């Protein structure tokens, strides 16, 4: 990476750049990739970014909506239960690698960036076989399987947490830049947010969400305490329950309550963040990165079955800094969450303090730093 970006922009990077971003399955793997793609577009209007994913992940819907192409692979992960479908995993992997090789030979990408998830594995393997520069971006404190296995063999690794370095001891190019975040999340003012959700500017807004699929235990807990939330005079709630839970919860809850907004999924997350005074949520890396950048205090309820309990490790980094509260799912009760919410929304001084502490953890320029280093890799290696 000897040349500067300025030198690169005057040479190879003045031509069209072709980049592959591989990963998905969940928003945690997908949205950092989208943030990177958007940053590449901002820096180089002629760039051509193609995503690699599956037809079962969130990327199947979101990537085309965002105006990017998607190469769909048949790859699937191992299921935890005994099933004949696990026998097909090696064959799906091999076919996925071959499909990537075929596509890469036509598209001729100058770099392949893996953001985690099963779809990133075949793309990174194929890129290695074709001698295409490779990088991985890891969101969590404990890296995912694909990044752990391939991270020491790629050209660069970009981390969110300093503690993750220990998993990449054979990698010379390791950078702790934070988690890329979509710029569109921060371009909304409060008035637009209140208008969009039809909420009261004079009340505290609690944002509850459990990821794109929702969170069963968290949803059940909030549902049981809903009468108490409805009774709080100066509190209003935006509750994203997940598409799979929306029908059930809509029937069980009083959706006519003036201070409760129940939705399956929040497409305009920037508008929700703009008016949120407090969040109740899981502790995925992307969620945390977005909340700390926005300075939103949160009650974190980590998903207990995440690999190596990495969501708890993610949350602890914020809690130790004073920007959040940690509630383990095994301790989760309606009374406990309600009391946390009640205490926080009635303590303006503490909310302000937690917001400031959260913002200190923000690394809002991660996408730009990663994009610039990837462009340096392209310039160093040359076009295929």
C-alpha cells in the first residue's frame, strides 16, 4: 500500500472500478456492506458494485431496493438438527465457489470484500483462486466462522473491536476502524421523524426492536408490559416486532393506543433514530454502532445463543463506558424492563449523560477509512 490514494486516483482509479461485496443473511452482515458500497459510490461515481448473497437472507430484498445487483448463491449453513439437508452442504459450497469463479471471470472485480455470513465464504475462496485482492470486515467482538477461517489469508482485515485482533495473529494488515454505518441514517431531523410516526414532540420516545426477524422473548416481555407503557403519561413507543410476529402481536395488543406504534419492520430507521430518547434492543454490532453514533442510550438484551455469546461482549463495551444498561435474557422480566424504562425516561440528567458516553464510542468514519484502504489495495495489485 505504498502509493497514496491521491496517486491512485490519478492512475488506475480514474477508470471504472469493479467491486464485489459478499455477505448477508442478517442485517448485521448486510448493512455494513451497503454502507461501504454507498461510500464507494460517493468517492467514485463510476464504481460498479455487485453483492453476493442468497435468496433466503435479507439481502434478497434489500440489495435490489438499494439499486445494487445481487449474485445469488445456493450456499446454506449447517443446520443444528439432524437432517438430510446437511449432506448437501459440501456440494452447495462447491457449486457456489464455481458460480463465483464463473461470474468473477466475466465481471473481473478488482477486489472482493467479505462482510460475514455463509455467502461470503465461496466468494472469498473464488477470489483467492483467481488471485483477486480480498478483504474481510468483521462487525462483532467474536468474529464469525468465515472470517475466522479466512481472515489470516486475505489481504486486509477491518475490525470493529480492538479485542478481535487476537483471532488474526497471522495477518499483517489488521485495522480497527469501527463498523461502517449508512449515512442515510443521520440525515433526518426530528420534525420529520415525529411526522412520519405521528407522535408527540413533547413526550419521550422509546424505540423497541429485535432485528429484522424480531426477538421472541423480547416481544413476549414487551407485550405483557404494554398496559404499563400505555399508562405512562409522558412516554410513547415505537415497537418493531418483526415480520413473523406482527400478525400475532397486532391481534393481542391494543393497536389503537395513542402512544404506541406497532410495526413489522422499520424501513425508515433514520426517522426512528432521530426521535428516540431510549432504545430497548438486541446487541448486534450494527445495532450498537448505529445507536452510539446517534447517541441513543439503550437497554441491551443480547441474544443468548449468538456464537461465543458475542452480543453480550458487544453490549458490555457500551455499558462499561456508561452508554447503556445490560439485561441478560435469563433475567428478563416485564417488571425489570418496565422499571428500567420508567427510571430512565424520568431522569433527564442520566439520559443526557448516557447519550454523551455512547457518542464517545462512535467511529462514524469507518466506511470511508475502509473504502480508502480497499482502493489502495486495488492500486497496489493492479487491474486483473
